[in-house]
C-alpha cells in the first residue's frame, strides 16, 4: 500500500478569520431567506453551546439548512459563489496562502476537512486551491436541497472517519500527516496525525497543547485579497 504525506487543514478560525457558516447565516438574513431576529437568536444559542460543550450538529443543521429546503442547487450555488468572493476571500489570512504554498512545494497532498456545510466549504476550498475538500454533507434530491444533512458529519471523530475513508478509496496510508486546527473539538484528528499543529487555538486547545508539548501556530497577518487559485 503506497504512502502519502498529508497536510490537512480545518477552515474556520484556522485559515479563515471567522466562521463561514455563521457568516452565511448573516448573509441569509440579508437575503431575507430567514427571519433575522429569530434566526440570529437561535444561532447565537447554539454557538454558545458549541464553545462550552461542543456542537449539537443535528440541531445546528436543522437551523441552517431549513432555509434551503426546496431551493435549487443552482440558486443556492449562485448566491454562495457571490458570498464567497465578497465576504470570505477577503477574510482569508495572508499567512494561509503562504502556508498552503509551503506544503505544495514540499509535495504534500492537501486536504480541507471542515465542520461547515459542504456547499460552503467546496467553493472556499477551490478558491484556496484545494483539490480534496470535505464539509458536512447536505442532502439534495432532484437538484434541490431537502433541508437535511446526509451521512456522517465531518465533525469530531467524523473528521477521522472521513480521512480514513479517503485513504482507503485511494489504497493509501499516511506516511506523515500534519493537521492544522483551532479547536479542541478536532482533538480526535489532532491525535490521529503524526504532527498536530494547533493554529489560532481556542482556550481549551491551547491548554491541551501546553500539556502535551504541541507547538502552536498563530496566523495574525491581516487578510488580503488574492486572485483565485
């Protein structure tokens, strides 16, 4: 079984100054796809739980995908493409591009594995030049969103399962693997890889990193616009 050197990245608060799903929720409010006050309050409550106890993924998907139910993929993808260029690309850390380029020059296989929704993660990943992109799978039927998730979310242990399925599909194993993430919720994959790199770590992950001797990375250069990769 051939081996591969992997560079694996989380997205939100790691390569991106912000959370793409939260920003998309704000964009849906501007579009009038949700009732702004009720949606914002529900989203805020779920995010508070996320930072304290971990995310209730099913409740989160129920909230964020309900506005898409019955909408065509074409309509959603068109709006997302505009959203990514206007509200996401300008928030990508300047150092993110340099870090990705560094791994490409080293010949590593780059993967983006995010706990945000797949229809958001895919175009962001492409803008960053990723070939292998994984987000929380969202169900479509007959070209329309159903408002439900589909399959195992790429969250927590689900990120490990996603990576292992990808390796198995290629008949490969990881010779060396590096994972960049900001969150303690990614501890299963941080423990799986040979080189965990807490990046812009939250308080819980910073404490874990200190206890385990993991070297943290801080991306703090202001985001800058860059031509799509």
